[in-house]
């Protein structure tokens, strides 16, 4: 999470937080992030995979190094550490 949280804070939390987060996805807390990490939506969206809404919406795709950090964290079990 130490590598992933700053990426999410910079690129995701602006829309995916608060009482009415965009798409009903709250990425401002671990439980919300863990849910979409486990179900594949987080990686699918940031990797711009077919069938997912490309994120960040209306912006440029995250740099490969950021996507790789998130993918490695998910593959390691998406732990809260």
C-alpha cells in the first residue's frame, strides 16, 4: 500500500471518495480499494482493458511504472501494509 496509496491519492481519490463516490467506488479507504483490487476492476480500469471504463476518466493513462506497482501489489494479495 505504501507504493499504491500515493498513486490512488493523486489520480483516483478526487472522484472516488466522499458520500457519493463516482461509479459507487470509494478508493479513499482500504476496504474500497481491496474490493476492486480483488474483483479485477481496479487493474482493468487503469490498464484500459476492454470491458472496463478507462481510468482516470478523461485523462491520460497512468504511467507503466504506476500500473506495474499496482499490478504487483494486487498479485501479492493486495495487503494492507
